[in-house]
C-alpha cells in the first residue's frame, strides 16, 4: 500500500493493465506525449508506443465510434474524453451505439469498451469543463457507470471496468485528481462494479454520495459529530447497477437520508436514489423523516465568480442533515 | 471566381472532376479490354443480384400483408452491394451495412433465414453468426462509419489481414460521423473502403440539397485520401474499383472513398410515399440502367446467359427464398424474458427483478 | 372547435404562426415537399416557400446549431428532428449551446428556438425511432420541455413555445399523431408553459402522466372505476418547469400517487416527479402510501417482437393503482 | 497511386495544392504591385496587433498572479484575427470567436473592460453590448461554426446586408460540427467566411496527426465552396483574401474557407505546459515570422514607422490597457442571486426557490 493521488491511481492502473494485456489500448485527445491534460496517461506513450497510446484527432464522436470498432476487432479500448462536457459530442455513439450493441446484436457483439472522463467542477475551469450529467448515462440501458471517490476505488473500479465485457463509463473526480490522496494496493486489485461502500459509520442519518461528494459528506459528518449527530456515509461507487442492498441496510439503521449531488437538481441521479429508496418497501418503512437532496442549482455551471457558491459544501450538507434529523 | 458544375476550386486553381468509372455501358457493352472477372464469377454475381432483388420484392409484399415491419429495400442498387462484396474475402474482410444492403449482406454470408427474421422484427435477425464478418444493420444514418474505421484500424494493429467496407448513402455524407470517421481513417491509414451509394435521394431530399459539392467523391480531399466516382449500376466497375481499393488497403496504403452513382428504383422504405416528391420520369429514365438487365445483356452477348438460363436461375432463387421463408416462419419466437439477458453479460439485480415482472412471476 | 388529430394540430399551428409572423421558419429533414415523414409540415412548403420551409441536409447538429444562429440573426426558427433518437446527434448543440446561451451571454443573447420531435414508441418502428429520453432534456438548465397529450394542448403549447423567448423542446406523442383525436380551438389559442392539467377527477389515487401516457392513465382510471376505485389523472403537459402546485393539490386530495413513464425506469423523469413530491412537505405528509412508478424496463427499446410487452399498458397502470390503494 | 505531400487525388487525377497567398514576406517586402490598404489603415492594423499582443501578455501575467482564470492567448496569431476583422464592417458584419481571438474581437468592438472581465471569470465579460455584432467566446471546439452559418443564413433571408466570420483552429477541422456547418453553408450559400487559424497545434496534437489532408483549405472541396491557403502572419494577405471572400459573400456567392498558416508563439492556455511536447526549435523558427515585426519592417521601409513612433504607440497602448484594467477591477461583482435570472427570461418557481436559498433567505 502506498499513498497516491487519484490521477496517479489512474495512470498506474492503465500502465498495469496495458503491460498485462496487449489488447488494451488508450485513445483520446492529447493522451500521448503530453500524457493527457491531467497527466492521467503520463508515461504510457513512452512505454507502449503511439499505436497503443493514440493521440486522436479532435473528434469525440470518432473516438467513441472507432473504439466500438476496435473492440469488435478484438482490441480492448479505453477512450478518454478530455472533459465530461465533451461527451455531449459523442452522445449518439455512446447512447445509441455503444450502450445498445450487445442488445441490438442479440448478444453476439459485446463491447468491452471503457470510457474515462474527468467529471465535475471545482477547479475554476472554463465553461463546459465542469459538467456533471452522470444522470444521463445512468438512463442509457447497456451502460454501466462508476464514480470512484478514492485512489483505491479508482484503481479497483477502473481495472474492473477495463476487464468488464460490457461498456463502462468511469467518471473520475476532476477536482480530486490531485487533491484526494489515499492508500492504494499494489498489483492485482479490483473493486466489484455494483458494490457500494460504507465510507463512515454512523447512527442518526445516512448521507449517500459518490465521487467528489464523498469528501464533502465526510466533512459534513465530522461537523455533525461535533453537534452530537452521528452520520453514516454511503459511497455508492457504482451508479449503475446501484447497490440497493448496502443502501437499504444503512437506511434501516439510521432511518434518515440525505443525498448529495454536484449536478443541477432537476432530474439528477439523486432523484433516482430517492425514488429507489422510496419504492423499496423495507427501506421506505424504515424512514423516520422525508429524505433530502442537496444539489447544485438549476442554472448552468457558472463562470468562476460563482463557482464556490454553486457547489455543494459540507456546510450545505450539514444543514440538510440537521434538518432531517430534527424533522 | 465561379466554378462550373463539375469543377472544384482550390484557391483559384480550378480542377475538373474526372468522369465516373464505367466498364459496362447501359447496353451491356464492355468498355474495357478485359472484363474484370470470369464469366463464371459474373454469373455468380448475377445470381446474387437476383437473389437480392427477389428477396427485397418478396419482403415488400410480405410487409404490405402485415407480416413484416418497416424495411428499406435495395432495389436498383444491388450492383453496389454485391459488386463490392465480391471484392472481399468472406473469411477475413468485414462488411458493415447501413440498412439497405441485404443483397450484399447475403452474398457476404448473412444467412437468408436471418435476413427474413430481421425484417420480421425478430431480435434473432440481428444475431451475427459466429464467423460472419458483419455488424447488424444500423438504423442511424452514418453512425456505423466510425465502427468500420475502428474495426479496420484494429485489424491493422493486430496485424490481421483484413479490410472493412462501410456502405452508406448520399444523405449520410452530411453527417458529422461520416466526416469525423473518414478523417480518422486517413490519419491512421485504416484499411477501410468508404462506399457511398449515391441514389440521388435521402428520403425526399434530393442530392442537390445535400451538398453543394458537385461530386461526393471529392469529399475525399478533406481527408487526404483518394476519392473516386463510379457507375454504381455496373457490377464490373463496382467490383473492379472496389477490388483495387481493397488491394490498396491490404497493402497498408489506407482508405478509399468510392461514390457509386445509382438510383433508388424501388422505394425509400415501406413507410414512404415517393409520389409526393419524386418526379415520375426519373425512375423511368433509370429503369433502363438497371444493373441486372445490364449484366444480362452483357452475358447474353458473351453467350453465357439466355432467357432459358434466366428462367432456371429465377426458379432456383425462388425455391431458395421459399425454403428460407418457411424456415423463418417456423423459427421459435424468443420470449421477452430473454431480452433482459441481452443488456449485459450478466443481469443486474434490477434487470432480474424486471425480468421476473415481465414474465409475470410477480403480477 | 373542430376535432383534429395531433399531427393536424401541429400542422395547423405551424401554418397559423407562419402566416402571422414572417420571422417564423421551419427547418429539418424532409419537412419540405413531402411535408415531413409524419406530414406535420404538409402544405407549408407550398404556402411559404423553400426559404421558410427548409429541407436541411441530413445533419442534426447543423440543424440545431444553425437554428441558434438563425435566432441570433432575428429569425424565429422551429427545428424538426425527425425522430427523438436523433436528437442524440445534436446533443452538444442542444445541451451546451442552445440551452446555455442566454446564461453564457449573461442575458444578452436570448434564443427563441423551438425544437419539435416525435417522441416515444408504439408504432413498430425500427430501432432508434422510438426513443423517449425526455429526462435528459429536463436535466439541461435553460431548456423548457413540454409534452402535450391532446390536440388542443399540442396547439396551445406549440404556440406558446414558438413565442417563448427561450428554447423549448416540444415532444410530440408519436403514436398519438393519428390515433389521438380531440377538439381544438380555432385561431388564437395558447396553453401556458408550466401549467399541468387535471385530465380526470378522482378521489382515491392520482396518476401522474404526460404525453401518450395520459391516454394510458385514463384507460386505467376507467377500469379502476369499475372496481370501485376513483382515480384522478394529472396531465403534466410541461415537464420543465413542472407545475408542483397542481400536483400537490391532487396529492393532498388523494394521498396516493402512481407515475407513468414510457422510458426505461432508471433515472427517468418519473424519479424526479417522485423526488419532488417527496421533498415537498405538504405533499409528503398527505401521502397515505408509498408512491409507485410504472416504467419501461431497463433494456433498450426492443425490436418489434417485444414492443407491446415493453410498453406501459392500462393494465400495468391499473395494477399499480390497486397496489397503492391497498397498501 | 501515391500522392505527393501537397497533392490531392481525384480518382487518379492528381492536383497540386497552390502555394499559400503571401503579400508581405518575412522581411517585410511587398510581394504585390500595390499594398491592399493605405498606410493609415496599416498603422491602425499595427496598433490593433499591438493592443492584442499586450493585452494577452498582461493577462498571462495577471493569471500567473492569481487574478485571472485559465485563458488562451493569441500571441503570434494576431494578424489572423485583426486582418480578418479589418475586412468587416462593424455595424453589420458578425465576428464569431472561438477562444483565442481577443485581438480581433477588440478591433471589432468588444470593449476592453469586458475582455478583462471575461478573463477574470466574471459573467459580465460575456454580456455582448447592444450593437456589437459578436457572440461570446466558445469553449467548445467548433461548436460555434454552425452558429456563424446560421447567422449568415438568417441575414441573407432577411435581406440584411451582413456577412459573418467564424474563427477556429486546425483541431476544430476534425469536429463534426465544422463539417456539417460548412456543408450546410455551401447548400444555402450563406454569406460566411470560415477562417481556420492553423497554428500547427491542438494543445499537444500536431497538425500532422489531425488530418492526412495535406492542406486544410482543400477541405472546402467537401462542401463545394472555394478554399484558399494563406500566410496567416501577413496582415496584408489576411486582410486582402478575407476582403475578397467578404465581397463574394456580400454579392450572394456564398461561403469561403480560408486556412491561415500561423503559429502559436505563446502558449496553448495558461494551464498547458508545451515543453512536454513542443520541439523548442519550432517556436524559435517562427519568431522571425512574427506578424508584428513583419508589418513594422514593411512600414519602416515605407517611412511610416520608426522606433520612436513605435515607442509612442506602445505607451499609448499601455495607457489604454492600464485604464481599462483599473475599470475592470472597479467593476461591481455580480451577486450569485442574479445568475438565477439569466437562465430564462422569467425565473421558474424552482429557480426562485433556489435563488432565495442561495441568497440565504431560507438558510
Ligand atoms: C442520424 C439519422 N438522422 C435521420 C434519420 C432518418 N432517416 C432515415 S433514412 C434517411 C435518409 C437517408 O438517406 P441516404 O443516406 O441517402 O440513404 P438512402 O436511404 O438513400 O439509402 C433519414 C433522414 C436517421 N435514420 N438517422
Ligand atoms: C469539443 C471539444 N473537445 C475538446 C476540447 C478540449 N480542448 C480545448 S482546446 C483544444 C485544442 C484545440 O485546437 P485547435 O482547434 O487547433 O485550436 P487552438 O487551441 O490551436 O487555437 C482541445 C482539445 C474542447 N474545448 N472542445
Ligand atoms: Mg440516398
Ligand atoms: Mg491549433
């Protein structure tokens, strides 16, 4: 175990799997010599060469579309989209083709494609560079969606994603790339897709979070502790398929739920979390108070002036916790 | 600085687009020293054209009777798909269809029963059999072009000796996916043939409204790859130009864009009513350029074909179609429950639950 | 008042507004001579000419992208996307540009653009021609989304959309184009964006629906009547902004909620409806039983063989009503 | 069939791409009979180049000090944006930027204070003042190209006498939106200039990996419109070729694609580290071709410019920048509450609620 950042976890995992399996290749904008704009592919070009670490033309739809073909031909492509906002440019390939090919071909054409993309804001980036619309990918049947919060989970989930016979979107916490540090196991290490994780135990209220929001949740929990409220934090890790078992266990214990979501509120993934808990009889009857969402407002992601006010903060999360605990 | 209809303007340098390649004229005369294939091969090609034609006709009939779903026949365009498929090696080269290429797909190895099932709206029609190098038909215009490029690129990386061909229409050349993929193909020198069937229409939109480019072949200039315009109703021209492009691709020289001039002698789809927009004389004008007639005329002249042989061929094709159609009808209808197993390699808990619901286990 | 179909309502509304305001133009694939693949623009080409009824090249992103420019230049463009599935190809223009331009330009560049598209399945169309992912558009700040269920609402909402200073997605019920008939007022007639409508009064349970699901809801309500259960049907009409007032009034009355959604379940708009009701205190405490979603399964929209089993039916809706009433 | 580096292959017909248009060589010698503009205009152009250069330099400095957000300077490329803006009429022609065009935007009417506010991450920097024919900068590569085409098309429909110009980079020419929009522009003969600044890099991706097309100008062939390659560091060539394209557009003859050969003498953005991928000699090679130096050399030879005049101009530009920067800093900081009012013309109930929350009314 070593302490690494998220971006180091990504890089080492890619290097590990590329060394192990020569079918694995990386393609995307600027993934080559410069090692990706966040250095997530740093050094791969030098080790594995241009064919397996491919600086693609500036065309997201062609990146995903050709990754589909590469997979059909026998390769295991990992496509990087430089910022999540630009997955919009490839939406047709992702939602209509990548996600549906196994189904369309009635099982005859599985696509082991991984899409990695930095996700969310908080680093004062320009417009379109801070998008968080994971909800949409979770609404595309045929796609799995993971959103790790720690370096270890980043390694474990990325490795699982690459080896998964189906397409997986790996949403990497942009603002955590360098800020979030943590222990990461060496060598073989996978985290199963579809398993949530209790990141912190507590008794009075459950905060459900994923990706960068897990940090926010933990800080809110610490604050809550000082006020005598014991908060459990469930890190979903995987959004599709969601681990209702772990969620319901926590809800059964605390009876109170706060969901954190960086994206703008309306139709975000928090709504699915709430609806899923609501419609699960065991979960529902354990609830002692209405669940609360803490989300970004329904404006576009703002320019840098308002960024901090836009984001979900430990303070906002704490207020929601106290509200539900006192409801 | 004005360009003439078939001229291209490069910063003031005007270039004439060369005329489309033709090896057989409408009357069936050979316009080359040698035919590009043996008479035997040509007869095989003729039979494939006929099978495609009769398959499409039968399916339209069955669709009108309510036994099939909306479908897009390739009537009049069969030389494009068959001729290009003939230039491939089935065991290693990939044929990536749009939705109008049944003739070529059958030639390349799609079992006839599956083609029927596809048009019946059965999911089994979409399951590509082991060993058939093909993707299922794609209802989204141009979305498959990057797939074809990706396959070709992957084959090249793995040093597998294969090329791919993607078929698409004139309308598809307006889609971002076509351009992005073709440009990428140029960069990686992917062994791919981009085969555009310019049938003059994209549903009701005429070719002239699709692009101001006088030819679609010249779009190749945007990708730094060769582009060539051919007579798409001439099996020999299609075969020979594709064959050369395949050779080029196999030799590592990269992609080629082929624009085949053809015409939709049939219908856009069974859901369309062309009388609303298509000047009736156009179809008439094109009838004489029918690729089947043309090849028959040529082979008749060579003594390889005559009316009797033609009839026998028709009967054989009919018998083949009837047998496959019977098989298709007898094919088991998959259960909706099965569809939940086709989303991922393993069902998620939610899918399992939904499967149980759909199968009525928890009504 | 005359009885018309949905597609006639669309056509007449377009003709009405184009005659009234010469800045209004229609662009899309096959909207010209052939009058659109559903005949929604039939006759417009003949009346208003090629410039105002424009057969666009087959390029959805250019259709929406140029509509943005047309609006900036002073036109009022109505873009038709032939089938909703192909809005995927224009997602970058819709989500990143169209929806955000007013905000990006800090109010200086409003975009009065309407996007019309047939939405949903049920007509045995090929793959990608039956998509229903309204949820995504409702997650794009800056977009309004309407989904009428009747000819009158189609006219009223379409007219409001065209005149709205902001971009509006008009989702037209594909399978209702010819099947749904109803009275439509002549001349000036608008329905305000953001107002739901009680399509049927009832006392025991509220079904919330939109677009083609409103018909399904009504039929389920009739069946329920026979079994002594009185069902109220709320037709949302507008998804963004959602009319919580009307929804909450109905919930306060019945205390029971079933939400119908044609799209696949996970992260669909029904989740937002449920989360919104759940977090509204007045609504929440009026609930007598957990709310229920009735949705499409989380598979891609199926080929024709399974289509009927995939869709939400009055029978499935009825079962949900009975379940919640007996809960 | 192999093409040479600058050749285009049309079905076997090989065409040489013409050399880029140049009116001023590196030494400042005029390579034409007449300069395309008066000395007065040229001095105005020089001042605009300088203002753009000093603005960018100042902003980089301020960014390094933490007073500005990530930004993309146009250092070395100013002749492209200023020269093309000089060919427009501010009161009716539209300038549609990507993100690297401050020099041209300032020339076309963007108030300097707003340019500062933009780079400070203030939303006010994005509010286009009444009467300025411009869209706010676009962070999404090529996404604005269809907007420019739409504006041009709309002006034409409304018989308003205006043209539009869209600026974008070499990388942008790989995006579907570029191709789709340019193709549409050809079809509707939109009065638009598609101005590609080929600065040899898209972040770390060299031009050679962006497309196999030997020139980007030849992509015009795909759209049936003229394409022309020019020296982008030559203000005269940029101005003159753009002017002719504008004239053509105004006369109803439709769009032109211009590829300007230039180089990113500065940085990609303040977030990039070019030392990781850029061979250092390249920037050195290009330094002598600096568009400002070149114009100064020319004007010096004509007796219009000398070191003293240059110093005065520098001082004037500096004073202008200092004043505007002071204004920008004094500009009121908008409240987050205001941002809720910019989503729609009227706030929705939910936005009103969220506004109240954000302003702490319901804490
Ligand atoms: C991306 C996309 N947009 C729109 C459609 C609807 N559509 C189906 S076929 C067609 C015309 C296609 O024309 P072309 O590419 O020339 O092929 P053809 O049908 O003539 O073979 C259109 C617009 C679609 N299937 N996919
Ligand atoms: C659609 C999209 N994809 C990716 C990016 C990330 N990105 C920002 S600038 C850039 C390179 C652009 O290169 P080019 O078009 O040549 O313009 P230049 O920066 O050289 O002026 C990339 C990939 C983006 N902004 N938009
Ligand atoms: Mg066609
Ligand atoms: Mg560049």
